[in-house]
C-alpha cells in the first residue's frame, strides 16, 4: 500500500509528517490520510512532490507491485526504435519520457487499486 511505503520512506529520511508536508508543499492532513490509508488514491501531482522531496521516484512510492512485471532485460525491436526516434525528432527529451512513464505507472497502480482490468 502506498501509505505504508510512504511512511517507511519518510521515516528513513528522518522527517516528521509536518516536516515532509512543509518541504513538499502539501497538506499535512492529506499526507496523514495517505499514510493511514484513509485516502487510497493520491494524485500524481501529490506523488511527484513527495517523491522529489524524499529523493526517490514515484515507482518507489507505489511499491514493488507496479515494477514486479518489469524485471530483466528488454531488447528493443524495430518498432520501438522508430517510436523512440520519432519522439526525439518531435522534441521529447529524457525528462519528458520519465514524466510520461511515471504517469503510466501511476495510472496502472490506480487502476489496480480500483479493481479495473488493465487494457480492459
């Protein structure tokens, strides 16, 4: 659960809820709701602020469930290479790609928490 993982990371950094909320620019009460799993679907914007403050990424906040299926080496085929090259030609940079990747991971996590079937 994101709340439990968030609490672990916060405590590892030595922050109180108040300190983390202030540093990240988020509501202390909302942060507390997330940690206690009162609120189970934090926004991507909230997760990004918290991840940045904790010097981690959104995937780490969401836990290993999102990344579990993505272990191991992947070899890009011609279609992937064309897609990447096209995105680069159109001005997409690494930060854009990382932000898009984080968004997709968040949506997968959110759909899983809401009981939706990915791609369904």
